[in-house]
């Protein structure tokens, strides 16, 4: 029997067994979401919710499901082939392809690491990007608590070391500057904010984004002090820089041809242009659009309304001036035909026809025809913590560790795991291509059918967490789950010839805590196994429509965070 590592306890447990056979499904279950916002520190997941239909899937960074107790996530950034995140202990973790040294010397060039590994300590800000060319080349920047700005990767456009050959690769971090508090990048240029409020940039000054008026020299590498009295900085998709000043005024410079910094007659500006006042957050992530959130939590948008991403009420094609989009917004992220919004109550919303289709596809679900022409904001979850968009994808930062639900297509028994390697093993054994997307997961001929992410479990170190034990039924090939030590011991004592204890499956709460919902347990008499759901509607539907010969409601099993 193969052994795996429990994601939260680092103890070995026995890998599932696979039953071969034909498809015999009880019913088709659709994931429904409900719950409340929770700000407690603990395990978190980064979940790729959307990617552009015209982007080569192979260029995306392999997305790790953070199925370990990393603790809370302070910041994260993704590029085409690699990504990074900072945990609450200020540790920098990296994953993906080390194409030109952007992940450091511990990983060989062109080597790939799907599981996050430690890159640096005492990190307070991070940014990754790719150069804007036909063969994008990755780069990683991070700021340590002593104010030093570090760079890794190829020195294209001298974006790491100024006045240094641009074809050199740095696999060891090099210091770029001192007294830095934040770093961002659009790939060809790096921008960093210093403690004195000065914003600097290094790279190419295309369309005036470094403050130079000589556009004929747009590809010349420069290092420039762009503006003073700056409190925050963000970059757009087409060489646009946004500055939030200490007086809460928002300014922008660079490319203006898509009106994402307002109506600029020349199509670009090397002089910072005042956009708005009373701004609390920059939302610069779109390719042809941008936005900002004011101090009263109103999201304002400008630029191209691609695919209805600004909603049905704003169906004008282009907005040359900022317009209000939604009230009570805490965070937002734009990409092609897609707007994701987190409201002040923690609910996650999206709008835009293309984004809706990809959101359903990424969850392995059919896209409802009723939504095909809908551009109104749609609520898709009630527990989201943060957003970022880059390289054709929107990434959602979510509380907890994702749990995966599979249906055995021979026995109709369900299998639940929060362990990413185990999840990958099921896909591989079923003949599916193992990747971090959700393609090929609904194959009717496969041994196992991936159904959904039913709920998010907790880390072992989360206060109040308790283990859920998993036992293998040697007769039916199914699994029995329980949080009760008494039930576990009784089953092993009375039916030890049938059941084998595999270990801890994952950790949960045994009582309600802020932001969690009850998870209901059903017993399947035919396979002596369990089915779990956090959805009240799904629970009620099963009780009303499924025979007690197939599923019997046991009651509340534990409490988890909903999706």
C-alpha cells in the first residue's frame, strides 16, 4: 500500500484504493455556497478561478492548492510560469518553472516545482512578472524588512541591475535598492516605493510611464525618480502606472489609449494626471480598464467594458471618465471580460459573460444557459479574503484548505480528500492529465469523477481544530469518516476484520465558530460509506428525493468554511 503525508499533521496515512468499473451514479450534485466572512488567521488556499480562452494553458504557473498549514497569507503574485506568496511569518514561498533563475539557485534552470518551497525570510512585499515580448521571461522581486529590494531572474531591460548586461540571469538574489517598502512590476519595468514616499522605476519608459517625454526613446532603459509623496502604487496591463498619494488622491501616467486613465488627447502622458480624490485602494489589474475604491467603499471604473465586465447598468462600450460600478466593495480585480469583487461583508461577486463561463468550467460544472446573456454581478461565494489578476487568470485567496469530492463510478461511493498529492494520484490513476487546472476532470469513462470543492477544512494548528479519521472498508472498497474517537474505536473493535484505520484525513471544527457552517453526514448502507455536504439545499434535496436505501442523514458531522 502506498503512503501519503497528511497535509496538516505531516503524518503518514494509507492511500485510497481504487475500484475499476462502469458509471453508476446516484445523482448529479451541484455545489452550492453559503456562509459568512471570517478573518481569523489560519490555513488558506489560493484558487485559480478563471483563465483567458486565448491563453496557452501551458504558460500558466502550476497552481498549488495550499494543502498545508502555512498560516495566513499576507501577499501573493503570479506570472505565466511561476508564482510566489508571503505567509504571516514573513516567509516567501515559490513554485512553478525556474526558466531563467526567477525561483533561485535551489531549483535547476528550467526545473519545475509544483509544491511551494521557501525562497526567503523576513519578506514584506513581493512581485513577479514577465517581459513583454513574444517569449516572455520571468522575474521575481521582493522586499525584506530591512528595506532591501532584491531581484531574481533574467536582467532583460536592466530591470534587476541597471547598466548591467540585459541577458544575464541572476539565480542568486541581488540587491537592487535600499529603504524600499513596496515593489510592483509590469514585467518590462519594476516600480518601488521608498520609505520617504518617493516612487522610483527601472526598465523601459514606453509611453512615458517613467516620466520621460521622449517617446522616440521609449525602449531605452532608464532608472527614474517618478513622483514624491506617494503612499501606494499599482500597474496596469498596458504600461500604465497608478499612484495613490498620501492625501488620498489618485494619479496616473503612461499609456492612455484605452482610456483606463481617463480621456487623454495624446494617447499617453509622461506627467502624472490626477484621476480622483478620497481614494483608499487602486484596482489596476485590467488589460484595457482600471478602477479604484473610494473611502466610502464605492468601486469606480473606467476604460473598455469588455464582455459586460462593468455590469448590465453600464453597457456602454468605453468609459472615458470614471463611473461608479458597485457600493460596499472591499477589494476588486479585473481581467479580460471579467470583474471579481469582494464586498465589505466578504461575499465574492463576478460579472462579465466570458468570466462566468470560465468560472463554471473551472469548477467542472456546466454553464447554465440562463446566465449566458447575463452581465449583472453574480454572487459566487461568501468567503473570500483577497484577489489578484495576472497572465490570463484571476486568483482568489480563500480561508481554509480545499477539500476535493470524487464519485467512484463503479460503486457510487464518494471519496473526500484535502491532500493535493492524493487528489493528483486519483486523477492520474483515472487516466486524466494531472495539472492544476480543471480540464479533463469530468470524463465519464474515468474510474473516478471529480465533482466539486464541497468545503474548506482547517489546519491542525487552527485553534479548536479536531482530526477526522478515515477508515477503509476492505469489503466494499469505500471509506468511513468520523470525528468521534469513540465511534472510531468501536468500529475497529467490533468490525476490525472489515475496517482498517488509514489515519487522519483532515482537520475540522467540532463546533460552530465565526464564518463556519455545519457539514452534514449521510450514511450509504450499500457501500457502508459516507457522503458529506455543507449545502442546506443539497441536504434537503437528498432527504426529499433519495431513497433511505441509498443515503440516510446522520446529522451534523462537523463545521467548516464554505466555498
